């Protein structure tokens, strides 16, 4: 079952992308971490391996955030990069909150964030 965002906001002061999901869950993504997990082929390569964290060379901000079809968000970053399509299921998997970190840990999944 796909979970959909019902609200997406940029919080430039906190340097966060805030997402509220249809199930009531809320996710706060640090701009640099989200940019570091950009899923595009330029950042991740053309293989089907696990998503790798590629830290941006300098801090970034999200200039624009737009919906891509009914399945993803597109983000244009301040470093000029804009080709990553962040599927809703990927965003939910990247949620950095304690509840989601615990669930990933219990499922034996690799952590996310700057520390992987």
C-alpha cells in the first residue's frame, strides 16, 4: 500500500523538508541528507545496488519542490541539481524519526542519514 504525503513544506530557517503523511506520520528531512540520498543515475550510478549517501560538497537548500505524477517529488537544489525523483516510498524509507529508525533496525535494514 502506498502512503501519500498530504502536506509538504520547506522550512528554510531549520533547513528541513517537512512532510505530513496520510496516516498522520510526520517526517523532517535535513536538506543536506536528502540531497545526499539523491536517487538519480548521476548520483547513484546505473546499477541496482543499495542507495548510497553522497554528501553534497557544501550546504544546500531546496529551491523548489514539485509533485511528479502521483508517486514522487522532484526537488531543485541550490547547487543546481534537479534530476532526482524522490518516490514517496523512498521518502518514507528515509524518514529519520526515532520511530522509523527503530522499525528499520528491528527489520535489519541499514540506517539512513549522514552516519548511514
